[in-house]
């Protein structure tokens, strides 16, 4: 086995997060400010997932005070404490870049209906 793949395999998170593009998630992210650490929540819509293995990342978009904010998080980062899916999104694309141009209700993603 290639030594780079072996090192990357050790970095992969064991408890995987189950979410897809279009889902609305709340992310608990550990932030270090000086000597203190705190957990900050970031809520938004997942607009893309890319990469594989230890390099896998996902981007979450939210609108705060009329300004769109996008943050990209490494999937296997130890700073990502928890990820909770609030709504499952009904989308037909893997990258939702078109949400950047939308404003107001047009920027919403339809919710996936779950039938029992």
C-alpha cells in the first residue's frame, strides 16, 4: 500500500456524518481565541461536497443580515464537534451554486417529503 494513502487513512474520521447536498445543517465548530476554546454553531444549507478520503470537504452557505456567508469545512477535522441535519433538501444537482444569485424565498431549497 502506498505510504501516502496509509497516512491519509489514519486521518479519516470513524464516525461519519450522514448528510447530502441541499440539507440544512447545524454545525458545532470549535474555535480557539487566544488561550480559550469555545464551540460556535453555524447553520446553513450544504451547497457542495467535494474530495475523497481525508481531503473530503463540504461548504455550508447561510444568509446573515442580508449578506451570504459560505464556509468550507474539512469532513475529517477534529474541530468539527457535531453535525445535525435539520431539514433534508430535495435537489437534483450536486453543486448548488445557483443559490448565490437568489434572494429571499427563491434561495430556499424544497424539503424532501418522507413517506412511511
